């Protein structure tokens, strides 16, 4: 589709109603969604929704996560033992 032709980018047989502010494509009534008071196409609206949601929470523990947790716990435990020995030695 030629930009500015007045036909919907996604439905060339339909007349364009507006322009998506993100991708600047002409879109028809069915493709237009107002979000934050601005016209966006479905593709750009989905990108905007994902950006607003932020990164997904990680809940799985990989082998490296478990090893790092064990090493951290061992370092803390070793530090506590060292402090205890220093306190009793004074």
C-alpha cells in the first residue's frame, strides 16, 4: 500500500479512518483502537501493552541459580564462623 492513499494498510479494500501514531500506517475503523487518547493499530497497541507490562517475573531456578545460592550461603556461614572464632579468641 502506498502511504497516504487513504486505504487501510491491513484491509486495502476499506477506506482509511486515521493514521496510527506509532507506525504511521493508514488504518480503517476496525483496525483503530484509541489508547491513551491516541489512535493505534493492533500491532502497535500490542507492542505498547507489552512495554507497559514490563519484563515477566522469573520463577524457575536453573542449575547456576542453585549453585550461586549455595555459594552465597556458604560464604555467609563461613563469615559467621570466622567472626565467632575471632570473638572467642579475644
